[in-house]
C-alpha cells in the first residue's frame, strides 16, 4: 500500500522529535535483522542439542563392549538402546514443537511488518 520507501519511512512513529528519528530508525532496522537471526539460532541450538545427546548415547552403547563383565555389557547396551530410543522420540517431539513455534513466530513477525502502521 505504501510501497518500499513508505515501509522504511514508517518504521519511525509520527510525532517523534526530529533528533530522535535516526536513532529510532536504526533501532527498528536492527530489530528487523535480529528477529530472523534469533529464530535461526534457536532452531539450530535445539537441533544440535538433540543430535549431540543421541551421539553420546550411541557412544555409550558401543562403548559397553570395552567393559569385561558380560552382565554389565548386555544390561548397559539394552539400557543405552532404550534411552537412545526414548531420546529419538523426544527429539522428534521437540522438533515438532519447534516447527510450530517457528511458524507462529514467523507469521507474527511478517504480520507486524505488513501491518497498517507500516
């Protein structure tokens, strides 16, 4: 409705003292950049944490054969596998929740960017 130039012009609210306009405009532009960056970091950190936990559990499971007790080896392997399976399901649940939150926040950020004030 306002065009590209109007969008950038309307980042600053009306009635602001002229000496504050550059500062407020800069803060708004930084906010436009940091919102997608924050979403990216959040998604990356959750994915990395889940994969790191699964990698450690796999190392535990395959490291059990270094122990010499047969009972400990079998029980430890089964326990590691059970917890590994649980963590994979938990990571899937976290991924679904993160995808939902990511979608909602993206929709909110986009609706704010194209709202009538802008």
